[in-house]
C-alpha cells in the first residue's frame, strides 16, 4: 500500500515528570526506527482546530484540559488524574496529535486509497468525552472517526484497537453512534478495567476480546482471526482506523502479553488485506501505547514496513 507517515514534532513539547512512562523518549524511539525505513512519504501534522474536538468531547472537557495546560506554567505540571500530567505545551502536542489523525483521514479519502501511520504523543484512546485519563488528553482516533463520518460523509468506519489496554474512550463513540465498529484485543484484567465481552454497544457494534496475562503471539493471532476479522467482514466499513499500541510486546513493563515484532507485522498485513477487500484500501493507524522504547521502535517499524509491502 502507498504509505504516509504523519509526524508530530510537537510531541516533544509534552513534558512529564521524571520517571513517568509516557515520556518524550517514546516519540524519539519510534521516529528513529521509522527513519530507517525507505518505504513511506513523510509529512507534518497540523493542529486540530479546537471546534473539531467537539465532535467527540464535551466543551467542558476541552476547557478543563486547555485551562490546566495554561495553569501549569513554563516549568510546572498539573495533574488531571494520578496518571495524566500536563505542562504548558501539552495542549499543543495533543491538538497536533488530533490534527494529525484528522489529516490522515483527509489523505486517504482524498487520494482514494492508501495507508497512514501517525507518529504522535500523548496517546488518546482512554480519553472519554468528558474525562482525560490513562495518559490521554484528547481521543485522537475517535475525533478522526467523527471527522470521517461528519465531514467526509463516509457511511461507516471501524476502529481496531491492538493496544494491551482496552480503549474505553474510543468505545464510547461506538456506544453512541451505530456507524462505528469498535473492536479490541486487550489484556484483562488490566487498566482501565473495561472491555468485557458483555459490552456489545449498539446492535453488536462493539466487539471486545479480553485475553489472559501471558497470552503469546499464536493465541493472539488466533483470536484476531476468529473475532476481529469476522467483525470487520460483517461491518464492511468504508475506512479502517487502528489504535496502534505496542505495549502488548513481551518486553513492555506495563503490559503482560507476550507479542513480538513479527506479530505486529502480521496484524498490519491482515488489516491491510481487510482494507483492500472492503474499505477501499483506506487505513489510518495512530500510535497509542508502548513503554519499552527499543521494543516500541522495533514494533512500530515492523508494522509500518508491513503496511508498505501489503
């Protein structure tokens, strides 16, 4: 597939206290790993206009985040919850992440096909319409999905979440919009404690596949084939969005699954095949988690390389 990397250098401006797992080194590790690939076009993420966030988030949520960033000052931080910290430039980073995701949708819709990988932080899939949480300020992939539906007029979209943690915020979008399929493979029990099989959304448009700690690549792939692929086949979305978290890697200090780089390359290939079959070859992936920097970089590179070769 024709593959574009949308890069958000503003990611570096989102400072967190020393020892926080969601630090700027994650962005640097992935950028260096992707820079070694001769497989993609690069472009820079624009900032999302604040009004675009309202397609998913409440005005109160947006105001709370922006106000906290302003109050943090040049050297400080404000805690939005015990895990989620912001500095004065965090809003710039989060708006660029959302803008990059929207630009990815614009690119594949306007080109008529292609794959996009968004390199940006902070992640977004835990952010709910009115609640920042789990390192996430604005839910970039939910905002991008709403942009595809409401601005481009696509009839349906799918969000496939391969992060080790359940994307509770993204599921909120599917629970209020039947045009969205949300499908997630994730470790359970694990933060944020959501993502049970009984959570099925509107008319079955939520598909959760909880996996036990220690699940390795063969079982993960089997679950993907048995549950995620049939869900995509049933929904036949006009666009596939991927929450590309790489914290299910065996080396990750936060997750407890045992994937390796080859599993992510395999997933990218299967998602590209699905996009080619019934999503007009349109696929947009957004970086989410991954907290062992070497494993994160290798996994992201394997994923993007596989997209480009699909």
